[in-house]
């Protein structure tokens, strides 16, 4: 009989779920998993790899995050989903597909409550700091060498995504032209609607210029689609004891339709714009010099893009990138940042607005 505490999951009146993992719960769940103890129904566990020995103790991760991650015994991270969704979640299949890709936190197990994903259990990467810390340090110091490493890492990730596995026997798809233009336009309209005040007025005045840069989407040819990361920004890239690793395969929090197969250019565009956001953070929070920061952004964007393309070419996957999509997707991404700010994190608005004001001065 299993007596250790598991999280509570409640069904709210509107049908959504609410999970709470109080103090000590993560530690006890990890111990139960390590022992191979059966979870209390309706929890179920899908094991992906054996858990290591986990010393006692737990501590919550306190950086900005969407979910609630807790480190157990400085060995394992459990990411609890406070609002578990019954819709199929991309991460379990993706983590299985990426079994041979080592530049992420090793996934150990996936926990469900009925059919809803409630937690992902992965290895803790010692000394990990995410890009909203380490990359801002690079910007402030004016260092650019990291951009080559990160471009290579993104290319390796995409090459792994594009390699067949049991989970995805056909990882590269070439469907008739998807509706890229309509999706970008929808994001633009929503961003405009949700952004008020001076920023909103400024955006409305730039409508023509902004939409002109998304024009290539309307005439894009057929392009290969892979299961992209979907939320690839520097905050998902951890610098840790042994280098850089990419985490968080939850997908983009502002995209509701669950089409996870997308052009590689979407991930690249988001990663590149996140460097622009790092520049904004460096200026606002660390008083970095605007001219030096602008030069840094230009340099690291160039290095990252080149390393990414070289990495794809070395993997024999150069065809995955349609360059004509990158800029239009960057514009869409900035709209999504504004949507994210309006819905979840009002104080983030300055970052995409700072970038757009620089692009469309
Ligand atoms: P969310 O969906 O909440 O954004 P993430 O998977 O991105 O969750 O994790 C949130 C944060 O927790 C990361 O930005 C990073 O700082 C930290 N983190 C995540 N996974 C690990 C790990 N395996 N090792 C160390 N720190 C991690
Ligand atoms: Mg994250
Ligand atoms: Mg996430």
C-alpha cells in the first residue's frame, strides 16, 4: 500500500483541472517512482528511462516559468502542470522520438491523471541557468561566441527531429501549402486588439509596413514540415556544467490549434528574435549601452543563423530551411510576444515593442 502524498487534482466547475503539489510531494513522488511503486489511481506513469538514486530534499525553481518545476535531491526535476489539459500534449511523443538526442535533460517519466498530462520527470542539469540570465550576461559583456554554439544546437535538434523513429516513422512531411499567411494575419490582428495605449496606436500606424514583411508567406512554395520545438527561445536553452541544453517541449503557449508539424524556420525565427529580446532586457535591466547592444544583436543574430545553416548542411538536412519564411515568421513571433504579454505577463510588453520600434523606426 502506497501512503506517501501525491498531488491533489480537482475538477473545476468549467471542466478544467487544477493540480496542486504541496511541500514534500515532489520528493515523495520521485521516491515512489524510483521504487517502482504503483501510483494511486487515477494517476498513471509512463517510464522512459530508469531513475537514478535521488538523495532527500526538494526545492522549487523560482525563475519566470509557465508551470511549476521542483528539483528533488538535486538530481531530478519534476515539472508539474498546474492546469493539466486533457488535449493531447506534444511532449511525451516528442521525448520518445528524441531518444537519441542528448543535448536535453534526460527524460525519466511522464505522469498522467486520467488522460491529462500532469508532470514530466527529467534529469536535473547541475548549475543550469536559462538564457534570460546567461545570455543577458553575454549581451552586457558584448560576447558573441556563444551564438555559434546555440546555432549548432538548434540545427542538431532539428536534424534529430527530422530522423525517423518509432514514434514518428515519417518525421519530414511535405503537404500542400499550409495557411501560413492567414495564421500570421490572425496573430497580427489579435496583437493589435490586445495592445492598448500609445503602443497600440503606434502598431496601427505601422500596419502597412509590418504586413508587407509577411507578404512572402502568401506566395511560399511547398516546404518540408517537421515536429518543431514550438517555443524555442533563449529561456529554453540552459547553460549548465557540461555546456548548453534545450528543454521545454510544451509548444507555443499562444497557439491554440495543435499543428505541431511546422517549417524549421519557425523555431529559427523565434530563436533569433529572442536575441533581440535579450538586447531589450540588457538595456532595461542592466543599463546596457543602446548602440553597443544593437551592434551585439546584429552580430549574434548573424553568427547564430550561419552556424544553424552550417549545422543543417553538415547533417545533410539543408533542405529543411526555407529562408524566405524566417523574416515573416519573426514578424508573427513579435505579434505572439505581444499576445503573450497581454494575456500572461503585462510587464513583458516592452520587449517586443522595443524590438518592433527598432525594426520599423
Ligand atoms: P516552463 O514550461 O514552465 O517554462 P521549463 O521546462 O522551461 O518549464 O522549465 C522552467 C525553468 O526551470 C527553466 O527555464 C530552467 O531555468 C529550469 N529548468 C528546467 N529544466 C531544468 C533541468 N533539467 N535542470 C535544471 N534546470 C531546469
Ligand atoms: Mg520554459
Ligand atoms: Mg513551457
